[in-house]
C-alpha cells in the first residue's frame, strides 16, 4: 500500500513539476517529430533500449537489485539523449530544460519502485 502511495505522489510531483516549469520558464509544448531529429531520435532511443536488453540478458545474477540501477542508467541515458536532441534541433524552444528538470524525479520514482 505504501508503494502505491509513494508512486502516485511521485507521478503527481512529476506532473506538477512539468506544469510549474512550463509556466515559470515560458516553455511551450514542442515535439522532436516536427524537426529533422526525428530519425536520429528513433535510432538513438532504439539503440539505447537494445543495449539495455543485451545488458539484462548478459548479466544474470541471483541478486536482482542491480536491475533497478540498470533501469536508472537507462532512464538517465535516454532522457539525456532526448534533452541533447531537443537542445540541438529545437533552439527556439526550452523543452530541453523541462527534460533535464524531470530527470531527478524520474530517478526518485525508479528508486521508490526498486525499494518496494
């Protein structure tokens, strides 16, 4: 029960943080699919995901606590990659700031899920 309350609180925090950040920084919604980075984003995100799947299949131990850390590294790499593409290809937008701001909350959410 505590796990669900923590997860709901962190999801609400993530949503609230996004709304507040959009208002404070004046960030309008923008998407990478409207830029030439769409193809790079798909290939990069797919490559990161495949690397994680290969890591999971190669690293097999009796202790499964490392999987949480693997997902944290995956989330950090993926969000950092997306933030870089947003910064590089959407110069007029500040969407990359929002992506960078949400990374710590995402990591906290994964840690909460892993500790339950």
